[in-house]
């Protein structure tokens, strides 16, 4: 089911999450993007979720941080790619 994010009349928001693997796995940093969301609060909620989810229970430190970005969406007609016939794909008969 499609969701309405109110993207037709204004800004949309996304969560930018930066996190690191556990030190035992190399501590490799990653950046993930979640969204778009219709409100900044919804995107901020995802940042908070990941900060809490990747928090160490013993030390209270988290392996994640993030911020919210704002943008707009421009809609345009979609043209599906043209399907190639079997003879055009290089098949030999």
C-alpha cells in the first residue's frame, strides 16, 4: 500500500544515519539514508531509534549518530525501458 508523505506541496525529510560496526568486526563506518518522510520529526525519530538501538548497555555509548536533511521532490513522467526481443539480445538460432 502506498503511503502519503505530503511530498506534492513542500519539503520532505530524510534521516542520515552514520554508524560503525563493533570494534571486534573492524569498526568500519557506514552511512545510511532513510526516508523520505513528511515531517522533520519523523526523520528525527529514525535518528533517535538508531542511536538507542546501537547503544552499549554497559557504557551507555552509542555507535550511531545522525541528522535530518530537508529536500523537495520533482515529479516527472516515467518512461519504462524498451524490452529487447530475443533476436536483439544476441541469441543465435
